[in-house]
């Protein structure tokens, strides 16, 4: 397994959450992002 695989999967999971629930509060997405251990800001809403 590549070292970065987990981070890529977390990003994909966040994208899934956003696609399934586009109205989800941005702060909630940010909490999920931080809980996933990612650093920096989550991707901006399109």
C-alpha cells in the first residue's frame, strides 16, 4: 500500500459525501475533513 492511499481515499469519501448531500453545511464538511486527519482546508464548494 502506498503511503498516500489513505489520504486519497479520505478525499474521495468527502467528495462522495458532498455529492450525496450537496446541501450539507460547509462547517460539517470541514469537521469531517479535520476528523479524517487531513491538513489545510477542504476543497471549496464549486
